[in-house]
C-alpha cells in the first residue's frame, strides 16, 4: 500500500484493488488512531468494504507518513506512451505524429524510478499500440516490482494467449480494451481493429486479470451503448470507461459530438446500468457533475490533467494530457510538474469572458476539456462554448 501526504491531507493507494483514498484532517486522525490501536470502527470497516484498505494495509506506513509531516506532489499517475506506432487506422484517432518512435527501456526505467521516489500510485502504459513494442513484457515487469500499479490500454492488436500469459506473469494489474460498439459496422465508423478487440476480450475473459472496456461516446455509436455494456458484463469486464470524444484531424468534430438531447439520453442510460462499474473520463466533467446532481469531490472534480496525472510521449516530451498538443521538455518528472509554465497556469486558470465556463456555477469543479478547446479555439485555456448542460 502506498501512502503520502499533500496539503495536510492523506492520500492512500491500494494496488490490489486500484482504489485511492483521500482523507481530510479529521479522517486522517481516525486512520492514525486505527493504525495505533487496531480497533475497527464503522468508518474503518467501510474503507475495507470499498477496497480502500486491505489486509495488507501498512499500519506503520500511516504512522510514519503522519509523523514525518512531509508534503509530496499531488501527482498520482503517469501516462506513458511507450511507442507512437500503431498498425490500425482509426477515423477518430487524435494522434498526428507520423514518425515511428519507440521509447528505450532505459529511459522508461528512469521515469519509473523517479515516480516511485515521488510516491506516485499508477503507471498507465499506452501508445500508439503498446503491444507492438518488443519489450512490452519487460516494461510491465519493471513497474510491477514497485508499489505502483501498472495498467495498459490497447486496441487488442497482437494480443495472443501466450503474450497475455507473459504479461500476467510479469505483474500486469489491469488492461483496458478499446471498443466503441459490439456491432461491427457501428464500431468501424470510428475504430479499426474490431476483431482484434473482440479476440482480446475473449481471451481476457478466461483469465483472472482485471480488465475493462473503453468506449468513446459519439453520435454514430450511441444507439448501441447498452448492447455494448451487456456484452461487457457477459464477458466479465470489471468496468466500462466512458471517454469523451476529442477532435480528430481526419474528422469534422461537430458531425460526431453528442447533441444536448443525446447527452441526456446517455446520462439516462448510464443511470439504468446495473452489474458493472461505469467510470467516466475526467474530461467529461460536465457529465460527471450532471450524473451526481452537482455533488462532486473537489479533490477529484474536473479534468485532472496536469493535476493528478501527466503524460510522457514516446519521444520523452511532457504533456498535461496525451490529447493535448502542447509539449515541453524537462530533465525530470519533478522539474516538469513544478516548473512548467503551462502546469503552473492551471492553478490560476481563468476563462475568456464570453465562454460558457466563465459564467457557469460549476466552473471550479468542471472547466471543460482543454484538448477540445485547444483544437476548436486554438487555446486550451479558453473555456468551452458548446457545453450541453449549460
């Protein structure tokens, strides 16, 4: 279990369940009391039920962190694109890099070593298609030897039973497979590699590895959302991760983004789903706020790019989010996170006076998607002009 302090709050991460806990000053005191006397109160019992705590809970780590009283970075996760190579040609792809770049494992290891020192919780491996990297198993194994969890997002291309067995043995904690619709003709409107995804899900369903399905919500696949959810449940997926559609250089964004009516239909269907966890992309903060009737945790509200996570491209450049085009060079994770002018600007983010975000009562816990604003208005900080909930 990983434990750290930031801004006097306590942050914990249970690798086995993938659950993060954020404890206020009062809750921190209750946790420390449990760490010292071992008495399970209703509060502690609920933490166990939620998977925030486990039997491997490090009581001494809690006491040590509190007594140390040292603040670490708010940063929890690192998204690393180990390659920008992908054999597929998805219409919705937001990537514009054309040169094939593979991240050397020595470079990857240096990031992981620093991430461990900074007490990050999760390493998310992506691409391109990460499975085409010849050293993918070595990448996974290196992270698995730390206290951080290692997850992967894949189209399914190249995943065989033999490779999956190697990844599981190496210590992979979770895999997300990209599939916009269980109906082939519908999926092909936005994604390539339908049979790759179906095959990957099939072999994953016969293992104990935790896996989920990523669905990019678009106008041309919305109608099959519930069918795809039922398929995921049938195959034993742990979650459906709803991703917001971002502009693609090969598509007209407004042809595929949901209308207000479609947005509310999606929300209605999400509320009807039972038997599988529905996760929502932090860039879809307006959907999260609507689903929760405006009641959201300020520590996790809005897009968390540049706050709780950052991205590293295969060429070693840093971004707040892999969807953003803005790139910066830095000598370390710490240097980028603490010195980047773009990252620092997020702390005092303001919006254009004519943007919907500027006058919205939820702007401090939402703020829209920077990648969409960057693409549509050439300014990631502008604020959205087409929010369906406004």
